[in-house]
C-alpha cells in the first residue's frame, strides 16, 4: 500500500468521525422527553413522581414547655394559692359589674316610670299604686305616706310631723343609696390589691427559680428564662384583674351618681307634696 492511499484512508476516517458526532447528539437529545411522552401516553401508566417541595417556611413548630399550664402543674401550694385568689378576684369583679349594670338600668327605668305615671295621678296613694312593686321610688313614696299618716307613739310625738316625714323619706333615700353602693368596695379592693398579689406571686416564683438554678449549678439561658418567665405571668395576671376592677368602679360610681340624683329629686318632691301639697317649684 502506498503512502498516498494510507493518507487518504486516514482523512476519510476523520471525515466520517466528525460527521457522526452531531448525528449522535441529535439522536440522544430528545430521548428523555420522548420517553416521558411515551410513558404519559401509555394506558395505566403511573404519573411521574413530583419533586419534593422546598421548605419555604424554614421554621419548626416547638411546643412551649413554659406558660400558665406549666406554672399550675409545676408550682407549689403558694403559687397555686396565688392563682386561685386572682381567679376569685376576677370572677367577683365581673359578677359585680354585670349585676350592678342590670340594677342601675332598672333604676333608670323606674325613674322614667315614676316621672310618667306617679305625677300624673290625682293623689300620692294613686301614684304609688301605679309604680312597680320592686321600684325604689314606690318604696320612698310608701315610706313618706306612712310617716305622714302614722305619726304616733310616745317618743315620736315629741317630733313634729314635718321633721318626722323628712327623716323617714331621707332614711328611705339613704337605704336606696346604700343598696346601689353594695359591691363597689369589693371592686375598689381588687383594683388596689390585685397588682400586689400578682407581684407577690412573681417574687415567689423567681425565688424558687433561682433556688433551683443554684442547686443545679447551671445558669444557662434555658434554665433562667423559663422559670423567670413563668413567674412574670403572675404580674400580668394581677394587672389583668386590677384594670377591669378600677375601670368598672369609676364607671359604676358615675352611673350611681346620676341615678341618685333622680332618687333624691323624687324624694324631695314627695316630701313637698305631703307637707305643702305641691311639688318643689311647682314641677
């Protein structure tokens, strides 16, 4: 074989090799899509598994081992007693708030009833009969009427009728005022003492936490933050109990003042009718 034929064979082989490379790449490129298309078109074939979703949140939920539940479960009798006292204070506060609001609403309703019905009657007796049985205005009218009619007795005879009727009506008004004031002392007591009760629970909890840390000999953040945080819950509970009590006390006192103004005005008018035969100022 001549050199010319050898060189020609090598050149031909190189040309064939270069020509075959793009052909192989063209055949291999659509292999994967074609296989996927064939698998999807095949009847009964299972769908390809979706890639796992990426964790976009990047956070893990961890149960809080500390809190009110843990404080009650792991607290001693002092901590539980403090929580119990605060719970009683809170329940008493809301009970008094609700009951006093209902009572004040009834008094305002009875005041409107007395204004419309009592003074439209021909006499005190007829006007008293038009009022509701549980109305404080009826109680005042009956008391004044009874004092005006029954002025007898050895000791009472020394008092003139005018003074006796005045004292009787004033006592009835004072009794109504005393009933309106019932429960407000409890609200004032809760509002002034609940924060200190919660602070006592906090101090006691921190003392126990520091004592346990000292015994264990470990002062890491997880050993300190949890118990101290539980103790601070006591202060938050104390404030949560005191704030409604203070606000409710101030609100009820203001509403009582408005209601008592109507009660005293009614008592003065009844006194004027019984003694002078006319309302004060001709009202």
